[in-house]
């Protein structure tokens, strides 16, 4: 590693040969955003297998290894903020937090402060992985603003790379507790349906043809039948944006309270309003992975939060 620079090896698969380079690298490095990779390519920070600098994000990718040099970020525009965190585990390389519903993971348009990153910058005194860039230091994966639960954040670049490799191999154990409309029948199953941005509404994800989207697989099982609803566990084989929400909606069981995908023939609106439940009923309850440095198997659980517990009690039969 060069001083002030992290060097990442990206392996472009044979089936990605001929894609735009930024797209192929984004597929090989799922925790580095495509926009970030475009900027790195344009600034001369990417070299092909022969060591030749590549500066055009739209150039055709070749199968094989690319070297991506990620300069240490400038002082982040993100401000450290003294925000309480529910820390489940912390060591020199990573930190696992239990994120409350309503907290955005990293600053973006409309949410420039009060985010998990702002809180982490204060708690970790700025010691977070630089691979995610200035906007997303330490962020290896995300959960939606109004989804609660477990999230692992990298404090060092070696941890970031190791965790990213596990996410790319789909070896991370991630299980969500969700409350859905109706009772799934059969009580367990899998949804294997690729996802991409909706062509109608760019704020939404949609199931698309295999050639257009990224593979997405969710395994679900009934945990407890409720009144015209159910508590289900969803195990993610892949981790795409809004995956659980879209997949459960696709089989006729949208998440209760989901403002985007939550339309159902079964109307729970009056109860949700009565309880002032204003989010999708989704909680990242279990997270397991191999520690990227110590190689220890780590597994964490988070209890369903009080707002979902109250809804659960109200719907119990």
C-alpha cells in the first residue's frame, strides 16, 4: 500500500467483458459506488492488467484484474456529531451498530446531518475506512432509513476489503424480521427475481428481466401467523436496494406500513394510524460474518424494536 492510497484489486469476470468499465468495476466492487468509480477512472486512478492507465469510464472492460487506487480522502465535509449509538460490537478494525428506524446511513441530498456516518465520525474520531470516499467513510453496506437493525462498518481499509469480498460472495448471514399483509402459503419459499431501478419512478426498485437487473434472492419463512398478517423471517442471499420490500410485494405480501410498496387488498391503515406506525415493518435482526482480520466467526442478534413489538401485540390472534 502506497502512503495515503489504498490499492484495490478488482477482478472483472468473463461475462462482464465488453461492458462499460465503470459498470464492470461496480459489479466487481459492490461496496464502491459507480459514481465513485467513474471519478476514480477519470482522474487516472485505474490501471488494467498490463499496468496501463485507463481514463474513460465508458471504455469497454476486459476480463481480468484491474488496479483501483483510492486516494485517502480529504478532510470530510461530513461533520462529526455527538449522536448516541447502540454499539453491539467494536474492535480495532470494525464496529457493529444497531441502527434505529429514522436514521439515514450516510449524508445525501435532504439529509446532510444526523446520519449514522456523522455519529460514527464522532465516536471513532474520524478513524473509518477511506475506501467509501468522503461521503461514505467506512460504509460497507446499507439499510434503509426507516428500517431498523444491525449494520457492520469498517474502521480500516483491510476490514473494508475483507467484508466487501464476503458481501460479493454472498457469504454474509443476514436475516430480517418483517411483518407482512396476509399469511404466506406455502409458509416458506424463495423469491429469485432480478432488481433494477424502475423505468417509471427512479425512486423505486422493480423486478426486471435478467439481462437488465442484478440477481436478487430472498428466502422467507413464516414465523408467526397474525390477524390478516404475519411475522416472517427473510434471509438474504443477495443484498439489493429494497430487496425484501419488493420481493415480498411480488408474492402478494407487502410489508405493513411500507409507504412505497405497501398497497394490499388487506387494509391495516386504521390500526397503523392508531399506533402512529409510519414506517415499513422491517428489522435487520441477525448479522453473521467472518472477521476479516482475526478470522473469527461473529454472529449478532437484535431484538424486534418496541414499535414493531406494539404492532405485533395488536395483531396477535
